[in-house]
C-alpha cells in the first residue's frame, strides 16, 4: 500500500470534470434516446438536463484562481447544486457535493483520499432519494462504488480506480437486460473523468465549431452560468444615484437590488465574484455589514428585509398561455419550464429571493421537477412550501383553494388535498 505515492492536484480534478462534460457532449443525445425508448415522463430530455447541469458545473473552472483540489471541488459543487436541472441533474449535483465534502480543506489528495471522496459522493447521491425504490442511476452508482472499493483499499493509482469503477458499471449494465439511461449516465461520467485525467478528450470548445454535428441545437454552457454567492452590504454617506449603481453592478451579477435610505445605500445581489463587486463598490462610500453567503448550502438564505406581501405562489408554467391563466388564478411569480425544459434550481431560488413575498408556495407542473423543488426547499427552508402537481390542469385546480390571507404551509396543505382527491 505504501508503494503508490500519486498526488491528485486541483488541475487533475479540473481535467476530470472537463472530460466528463466533454463526454456528455458526445453522448447526451444517446441518453435522451434511451430515455425516450423507456417511455419516461420527461420525454427523453434526461441527457439534456444532465449536460446542462454539467455545463453549470464546469463554467467556474474557466477563470478560477484557486489551485487547491478542495477549493475547486467546492466551486464545482456549488455551481452544480444551483445549476441542477431535472431529477437526474439533482442526483449528479449531490454527487459533486459529496466529493467536495470529502476533499474539503485539501490542497491535493492521494489516490486513496480521492477514491474515498468519490464514495462519499455516492452516499450524498443516494440520500436524495431515501423514500423510494432505487433508481438506475443510484443502482449504478452503488455498483461502481463497490467495484472501486478494492482498488481504493489497495491504494492503486486513480486511473486504475476509475477503470475498475467503469468496469463494474459496465458489468452491472450488461447483467440487466433493460438498458436504462440512468445507468448510462454513470458510465459516461466515469469514462469522461478517466479521459480527462489522461488528457485524452476533445475540448468542449471544439464542439461548438462548425465541424461538430448534432441532431439537436447544442446547449451553450454560458446560458447556465450560476451566481452562487448572495452578497449584501451597506454604503454610508453615498451621493451616488441608486439606479446608476444598480446598472453598474448588473454586469457579472444577477438579482441586483439597490435601495436608498437617506445617505445610506442598501445593496443586495447574487454573484460568482463577490470580491470584484466589493472592489467596484469601495469608491461609492464607506462599506459596512458586508455579508457573503454561499446559496448552495442548506438554509443559507435568511428571510428578506422587506416584502410586498406575506405569501405568494411561485408556479412553473409550460407556456405563456398557461402563465397568464395561472396569474389570473392568483399566482404571483411565474418561472418558465416543464418536463422537457426543466428550470434550474438557481432560477427558482432567484425567483423566490425577489423580495416579493416573505414565503412562497412552489407549484410544479411535472413529476420530473420533484427533486429540483426539493433541492430549492433544502436551501430555502421554511420560506417555501412545495406542491407537486403533475400537469398544468392540476395546477389550476390547486390554485382554486389558494388564499392570500393564509400562511404558506396551510395553503400548501389545502392544495395538496385537492390534488389527492383529483387523482382518486
């Protein structure tokens, strides 16, 4: 065991994650097709949701100055958690979250340490679905973790650990006569990590060239950039115009709110680079009460400072027509999305963090969004209550019993009761 002195660096981990993204670029349509053959509810978009989740995960790597494997793993995990789309995307994001937990505080890692971190990631992925029968992606994850166990114990190089994991996953899939897209996701992920570690992968940049052929428009990862840090601070004795300040801070940030109170500016925004925002703001006046919160962490976001109403419905609408119907029924905040185009966790958090209401009832329109909403709930805690409808028609029925004068929890209970009766 003492013979292997391999050290895995932050650069190695970057290549692994980039390799996994590149592999999904090549295989996501095949995963979609496997899902369509299985007659899944999300109409075969499983591969696209995974690809967009991976796109969000890799984007922070392009300009990261952190060279530690622990720091890079945490950046990737934070982006994946907020950029997760669809149920499988949430499982993948939790895999990254567990890996980051296992590598926390490490500048580099041994093969054994990284192998154990990967197994920790499998545990996090399993915990997302504790109340139901195992899904194929979790079954496959268990198989690869078991396959890699002896390689980790033997302190083999990470390439051999990954090779053993891939072999275990392929064996598990060959033993199952029903090839499932969820199993294929884990195989593609591992193969991409292995290719990335060896440097034997096609750069994702090349895949956006005119020579790359795809049957569908290729998702651009720039559209999935997330802003994982919630930054709030005060600026004293500032004569700057609040509108101009808000406009200045919008570049590189999302959800920017600047309010004036006398000579005091209250600034609240979401960004990927809080240090750059502070640097921009130092010339506005004296800065006070600077708070930076990683929004991917559980219950990280406190209640907003001032709101327009005590409770509101945040509904996911499949079209502009349904958005208008839901608004007429009493929904206040609408996010576009359905089973074929899942909104990201970050999009829903931004919507719920818009200072419109103190609490929200989140109303879905597809079972393929269930884990996405649960991840939002994990982050926002008691500020949101979930109502899992499975269609636009169910949403309208649920809205009939919503009352602005009732707390979010009571509204959610009434809406769930209506849906239960409707499904009998």
